[in-house]
């Protein structure tokens, strides 16, 4: 086992941390003032600075303007960026664009690369991934997909209803999951399409109001009314929608975990500082055992989460499917980050609840970590199926 981090990655991590502390964190105070969390001109300035400092898009290949790091190498870099929710935005490695860029890099045609990926990689545009549907459509169970694409001559005509499409308001394009062959099992009959947001037939109904969410482009409800797309709008091949989505989601779950660890680590630092400075009952709070145990539990869970991220990314980089490990990691990190934030607020008392600290905002945002990209219960189901299978049983219904 070699847990050492290459020197150039350590160096980059240090520079990203410095950039986030000095340039990004000052913008946090105004997150509540803007529906995107940051004004577009301020974000453009931060991105230009990140480019000039050579820390922009660490996950992207060099030919797309990135730093060419592997999934394993980005672990500490993304954590450093994630110390502020605005950090990954400044570096163009935030969800959903980061996962969408990864997907396009793997499967886009040369024309799609020029039209969609290059401007996205440069930080000039935003994107959105439209899979989830309101009931009775696909949510936790993607095989319930209702959005349909029907062939008409050389075109496809899409009708359907999506919601929680993150970033759709103001995005340049959508990646849409639709059923193209209703006669086979859904995981073989779905296809991904690329559609410019201004295409006729796309109606962005609203940003769904949510807790903790001043995110660029919101989380949108969308309807497709006879959206007509050419065959060249298909991403990958017809019928590959589920397979491609899995290729996106595996690494994307890991990058979520890396960024979430960044805010959790900072929450622990904020709580520890408060506990060492604030006096109560004759000593600093940090002198009381119940406070020490909270700090200890948070530090331990952060350490365990980091090891799970390291191991799972190592498996993925070495060509393993790592389905079970990425589910374990996603459940553990999503839940432990919620606990770390909860303890940090408790330690900071009323100040923790206030907006003087970022903890309350992160606490609101972190609740969704246990739901999106697979609810904890669904990941536990995946893990349990494997556990039962190892004993010759069958946990699938
Ligand atoms: C902030 C946010 C951003 C999002 N961004 C996107 C996006 O960009 N694109 C996109 O397509 N989707 C997005 N989603 C949607 C997200 O992926 C879904 O919410 C998630 O897959 C769960 O689907 P659902 O909400 O329909 O829950 P449902 O399927 O209705 O399930 C409800 C609850 O039932 C439980 N449950 C489900 N299945 C099981 C089971 N087998 N066993 C036990 N319990 C179970 C879980 O607790 C789950 O939370 C986003 C969601 C949020 C909150």
C-alpha cells in the first residue's frame, strides 16, 4: 500500500487551498444574495484568475485546457477546492458540469466536442443532465423512465417531463435521457441526447425552490413538447443511455465525496477554533470531554471517508467496476459529512446557527447529499445484494 501523494499534486493542492482561502471565501458572505450563489461577472473574474494561476480544471485533459490529473490525483485537489462551495465553480470542477464534461470527453463525436465540450471546458458555458422525472416517472428506479424519443424520418421527437435538472436555467445545453425502444428492458432501451437549451420544444417551467440551494441555474422542472433533434444529437449510440450514465455516475459520485470532504474539514476547523477560544464553566469548551468526543468523531469519520475515496478511485483508475465500493463510499461520506456539520453547529452554539458562519448554509445543502446520485437506501440495497450474493443468496426482488 502506498498512500503517498506525488509532490506536484501536493504542490497543486497547496496552491488551490491558498486560492480558495484568499480569493474565493470572501465571496461566501454574499451567497444568499444571488440566486446562483455568485454573480456571473464575479465568477468570470474568479475563473480568469484561476486560469492565470494555472489551477483551472485540474480534472480535464491538457488539450482541453485542464491540468491532466487522474481521478486518483484529483482527490486532495478537489477537497481543497471544496473548502468553499464556490471553489469548485471557480476551478470549473463543480457538479453537474464536471460529470458532464467527463461524459462528453468519453463519448462525444468530434462535432459534439467542438459545439458543446470545448466551450464548457473553457468555463464559457454551463450544462445540465436531465434524467430524474416526477412521479410516476424515473427517480430512484431509473427503469421507470417515461420520457420518450420516437423516430420520425432522420429525426427523433422527444416528449416528457423532468425535474431536478441541476443548472438548467441559463445552461447552454441539456443531456436528456429518453426511452428510444420501449420494447426492450429499460436499461437497454434508453438513449442520451444533446439539445441546445433554446431548441424549440424545451420549456424550463421553474427553478424548484429547495433548502440550501443558491446554485447556478437552480434545480429545474422542464417539459419537452415535440422536441425535434437530428440523429447526430445522440450521445454515444442508441440504446446506450444507461451504460453511459453509469460511466458518468461512478466517478461523479467520487468527485462529490471529494468536494463534500472539503466543507466538512473546514467545518471541523471552524468548530475547533471556536471550542479552543470560547470559555464556559471554568475552561475552554475544548476542555470538556463531550466536546472533545465530538471533535474526535468528526476527525475519525473524515479520515475514514478519505481512505474510502482513495481506495475507490484507485479501483476505478485501475479498470475495476467498483460498484459496491463506490456505493459504500457515497453512503458513508454523505452521511458522515452531515454528522460533521451537525456537530460543528452544536459546538458553535448560536453562532453556528447564524449566517455569520457558513455552517448553517452547508448544513442545509448537505441534506440533499443523502438523496441525489442515489439515495442512501438505494446504495445500501446495492451493497446488500452483493453481501447476500457472496453467501449464495439472492437479495434482488
Ligand atoms: C439538489 C438535487 C439535485 C439534483 N440534481 C439532479 C440532476 O442534475 N439531474 C437528475 O437527473 N436528477 C437530479 N436530482 C434528482 C436525484 O437524483 C433524485 O432525487 C434521486 O435519484 C432520488 O429520486 P426521487 O427523488 O424521485 O426519490 P424516490 O424515488 O421518490 O424515492 C424517495 C425515497 O424513497 C427511498 N427509497 C427509494 N428506493 C428505495 C429502496 N429500494 N429501498 C428503500 N428505500 C428506497 C429513499 O429514501 C428515497 O429518498 C437531484 C436531486 C436533488 C435533491
